[in-house]
C-alpha cells in the first residue's frame, strides 16, 4: 500500500524527530555531531524554514521548526541523506540508516509550544548526558544555551523567532523558559522519589506507569483490562502504543519495565516506539 502524503506544512510550527534504524547510534563522537550541524546549516538556509529549537542525541534528533514555502520533507530528506552517507562510509556498509520517514506533529498553541521546548531540551538531561539544568545550558548539542544567551546562535538557529513565540521581550521569554524547565525538573524529581514499592524498594516507575495506563485508557475510552490482556482491537492497540510512548519519552521509564507491566516483549515495546504516531499525538 502506498504511503499517504503528509498534510501541508507551510507556515506551521512542527515537532520533528528522526531515529536510527534498529536503535543504531547515528553519532559516535563530536566530529559526527559537528558534521551534522554543518550540514544542517547549509540545508536550512536553502530550504526556507525556521529552525527554532533542537536536541541531538546519539540515536535520534528532535527539532522544532517552522516550515515556510518549501515542504518540510525536502529539508529532512537532505539532512538524513547527508548523515546516512557519512554513516555508511564510516561503517563500510550500505543500506538504510534511518527508521522509516521522520515523525512530525503540528504544535497546537503557545502553551504546547513552551511544553515542547521543555521536552526537546530535556532529552540530554533525561538520558544522563548532562548533570543538571546549569550543565544543560553549556551542552553544545542543543539550542538551549543559545536561547538563554549562553552561547552565540548558529546561523541556522532562529533564536529570536523562537523567543518571540514565548514572550514579547527576549528577557521575559528566557525567564519563562527557565521557569518552565525548573518546574519540569521538580516534577521529574518528585516522580523519581515516588518510584518505590510498599517496602521502600525502587520499582522502576511501575506505580506511575500503572497510573498513566488508567488515565490513557479513560481518555481513549478503552478497557484497561483489555489493554493489559493483549486485546488486538485497533483502539486498544492505539492506547497501548500511546502508553509506551508516554512511559518512555515523557516519564523516562525503561522499556524493559514497560514491557513487563504490559505483558509485552521488549521488541514489541521498541516497535511501538518506532511506529508513526497518529497526527496530533506523540
């Protein structure tokens, strides 16, 4: 079956992400990351988009972009091709490097935009690549430091446009971003403290996960029992995929824990994380 075309992306702000196939590391060292940033600079300038925010991880990339007159797909294809060519030359291999097409969803409103900035920039913190928010400001592979004025923006970074989406003045926008990031960090710390069983032993986030399973099932109108018992109804499958994505990407729960609670294999959870989400979901 032919893939459905993406909805038009002109003049819309999108959360965009792309991952290496089978969890492969796309970037092995800072030379790889610098090469990506250089390629990105050339591609963004020619594609006519605003690259508002981004975070570079070992296995995937997150970005917040505003598409202009040319399709977003054209920019992402050029960026991915450059990375794939370098990766295959270094590894002396051929074939696909990225997992299917890139993922994207439109940003709904200003509150969603600020939440998305926090989510994208927290990726290195959640993964343990940096110690805390102060270290994140100095981390070279996100736009966080540029937004907060800790480093000079790259030519492709639309820092002023990003700040203008948050508040009327850059100073107020930076304050709001810092406050939002601090709130998310406090919430994350509180949730980690709650991840213990009745005997006070770490439970890996199972209690939080079970709470969210209930919330998601209620939100989507599906049976929690059907989800946990592996029902194959499309609505239940969508709920199960959403649980996996929220648990791993938002709550920072290990895929092995998600698999155990849902009664899935680790491979099934990995597949759920890589599925193209429905429009408007993540």
